[in-house]
C-alpha cells in the first residue's frame, strides 16, 4: 500500500467526522477530499461510478479500493488496535452499539439536526413534518438508553474507549444543534462526552 | 461457558433468522426462546430490565451476558470462522454491507413487509401511509444497488459467502411478501438467493 488512505467526505457530517476522529486517535495520517453534499456532488455520474454507487459519503479509499459506510471505515482503520476490544464478546458488543447508532440514533438525532440546521424548519416537506415528532421521540429514546447505560460505566462496550464511543459521540455531542434535544437531560452522557474529549489525540468536528 | 448460547427471538423476524442461519451454517447449536412481539412480550418490565433495554429482539445470551442487534449476534457467532473474511479490507467490506443492510435495506424492505403483512394496508396510521412511497422507493434503490453489485460477483464481500450475504439474504428473499417489491426485477439477486440456499447447512426461515 504505502500511500495514505483517502477520506472522501463532507466536513460538517458527523459520519465523516467519526472516521477522522478514529484516524486522529490512532495517529494515522489520512488525506481528505471534500464534496458538497448540498450541491449534489456525491450524486454525479462520476461519483456513483467510481466512489460509491450509493451516492453517500464518507467513503474511505484504500489504494484503489473504496469502502463506504462510516462505521466500516472506522473498523478498517482500527482493526487490531486498542480501539477494538480484544475479547470476543466485547468486540461483538462494540458492534452492537455501532449498529444501534445506525438504526436507532443516526436516523433520528442526526437527521433532525440536518433538517433543522441545514434545510430549516420552514422548508421541510410534508413528509418530513409528519415524521418530525416520531423522530424526536425516537431520538430521545436513544439518548435515554445511552444515559442509563453510561450511568453505571465509563464506556459503551468493554473497559476502554472503543469505536462504539466514537460512533455515538459524533452526533450525540452536537445533538442540540437542531434545537430539539437538550443534553442536560442526559447527565451521564454529558460526563461521557467530556471523557471522549479528554482522550489524547482528540480532534474537533469540522 | 460450556452452555449453548440462547437466542431470544420471534421466529417470523428476519433479524432473528439471520442469527439462526449463521448458527446453522456454522453447525453451532443454540437454544431458542420465543417472544410474541405483536403481543408486546419484548416490552415488559422484566424483558427491558433483564434482556434488552431497547425492547427488541433478537438478543443472543452468552452465559449471563446479553448481546442485542442481529448483526452483532451474527458477528459473535462467526468471529474467527470462514463466515468472516480473513483479509482486513474484505472484513471491513463485509461490515459495510451489514451497515448498509441496517440503514438502507431493513428500514424499507423489512418494515414494509411488516406493515403490509402483519399490520395490513387498511390499518396503517397516517404517518405510515405518508412514509410508504418513500420507503418503497428507498427499498427499490437498495435492491437495485445489490443487483448491480451482484451482476459481476458471486458474493457481496470477499470471495466467499460471509455474514454480509446472510444479513442481506434474510429480508431480501421474502421481500415480495408485502406485495411492494418484485424480485424478478433483480435477476442477479435471484441467482445469489439460489446460491445462499444451496449452502451446506442452510435452514429455512421460521
């Protein structure tokens, strides 16, 4: 290989930030290539044919191979390092929280941040307006579940910070930006956010 | 450990079937414990306190530890076996398809099957009715993406059947049950379904 992995990304996206935070905590240099998702730059024929047929970022390019899905890109970077638990059950439990993130957390907490901050409350479609209260309730449920789990432990899976924490930190720490979630309702989550931000090598979003 | 893992499940659920199919292909005996999700048996205080605070099945119990999320349970069963590629990139690429399954495929293909077959078209809520065409379009996009990918290769990730195929097979092979998707539109997917079903140890859903 030799060459650095290339992250095809959009800097304001929490999914892209996960990959950069993982690389930073591992002190692994990556190259960044920016696309404007709002301008449709990940839906061009060239992007669909050569980077990701799913039209989404992030995509991690390793040599001439392309890896879509933020959590899979994090796993490639961290496989065999201290960010993936060595114990078989804990490793699967880390993945449990990463699948929870993509199923229960991101479609609610991240999507509402995008709707409220990028699209704007006044510009939502009827379908979006109908879904808003459902997504808000589901986002609250996800944050509440994390808060209860973190009340008794420092990290989501295993004994140390893992990819589970990185995956869920990304959109949790900016959950208030859409104006629909209050992190003060989740004090154990707030303490966990502070622990993530105290990690050596931590980098901010953006 | 010694004892068999216990699968807390609902037999008609594709997410639960993934775990049973993985165990069957690995010839790994598991015990099954059935819950009626329609009767709310996974939302009781006892279930929430002792099995899964998220109120969902499947949950794989390993000794006195509980592992929610179907794809994480499959990973625990298959970790270190031929169902998880040995190559680092291919292993991450398998996870790429498993995250795709939970984000792009299951919430559309599986949810519409549940809505149309269990709830029934006439009993859908207004919010569900609004989302139906969006979910149908997203489900078609997911099946189309799989079909294009599988036109040129036998398995989703790596050179052999992996957990990526098991995860996506579960709801794809019953996608027609809701009446909203036609598998004949996806001939490469149909050929891949036949390959999965020809695997030694394959078991049917249910």
